[in-house]
C-alpha cells in the first residue's frame, strides 16, 4: 500500500468512528428518546446501528476505493473461535475477582426496573456489541492492516494501539500521571486486541474479547472503583486509593491488575501465532 493511501485510510478510520457514533448515538438514539421510546429499546437500536453502519462504511471503502476484499483486512465472515469466546469471559471475570480480595463494600443504587434495564441494555448493546465491533473493525481491521501493508507487522500493531490509547484521554481533564497510565494500559490492550485479530486473521475474535470486557467491566451491572457509580446497578467500592491498583481517574481498566491480564492474553496469542507458523514451515 502506498503512503498516501495508508494515511488516507487512517484518517478515514477515525472519520468512520465519529460518523457511526453520530448516526447511531446522536441521531437515532436522540430522536427515539425525544419520541418517548423507552431507554432500553433505543439502546438496543443504537448499538445495532452503530455496528452495522460501521461495517457498511468499511465494506464500501475497502471494496470500492481500495479495491480489496475484506478478508485482506482481517474481516472474514463472522465466525468466532471457541478459545477466544472463553478468553473473553475469563479475562474480565478474573480481573474482577482479584478485586474481591481487596477491602471494599457492595453498594446498590436505588433504581426502578426501567432504569436498571436501561443500564444493562446500554452495557450490552452500546458499550459491548457496538463499541466492541466498531472499534475492532476500524482499529484492528482497516487501520492496523493498512499500516502493516506499508510499514510491517510490528509498526502495524504498535502505531494503531498508541492511537487507540490516545483517544481515551482526549477531552478528559486527567492529571499527567493518569494520562501516562491510560496510555500504557490503552496501548497494551490495543496490542492484545491486535494479536488476537492476527492470530486467527479475524477481527471477530478480538471483537468478542473487547465486547465482553466492556459488558462486564463498564457495562452498568457491577462497577468496581473508588466511588459509587451512579450509572451502574451496583458498585463494589474499594477502600484502597493506591493509584496503580485503582487505575487512577480512568478506573480499573488502566490498573496494574488489568494490564497484567492484557499481558497474559497477549503472550498467549503470540505463542499461538508462533506455533501456527512453525507448523506451516
């Protein structure tokens, strides 16, 4: 891929991310909310539209402009390998379980059934399905593979991961220390998703890991942190204020416990990639 096309693809990937978000969350969800549609229902609609609109945009860009098949960008037919489906559940469950060994208390928000249902559907369909599919299609599909085609696998894995991390601090009033920790954690999780996608040449494997992580960790069911989360059904409020353990202002996704989880899964993916390569030699 020529440099110009690679740069354009990077720009287009970010543009698609913004456009899909505006179409689904800003337009459709906003209109349905104004029409009095229950929150749980427009969360489902918004999440589905978010994923579908991004897929259509990526498909059109790859096939019509780049003149390449989606499989060249790790986007085959939607099939998920069992091992990554299992990993998708184990990673957030085990990370969450570690925090149960730290002193804290369970706190429940006094919510009605409709609000609880809205929080749960937002976690499953917007944070989970929507964000998981869209971000993997764009970062580990379109963007990563465009960079790999021009600059090689190492740069293709690292550069989009750094960009992915940086997007999580834009517009946030974080301290310098929190920004550094988010950059480290965000880059690490980006590398993990990249390796998962490359292991099976499929973003659907990384999407399931990404989506289930979001559903469990930030999905609105049980949130772990230093304060009660008003947008969650219940919270496990930690007594510790240790920055590395709590993840600082961003939360436990940037904690050393989460980073350790990303590292373990990344090493497992590297081992699988090397094992497959050795079998093919």
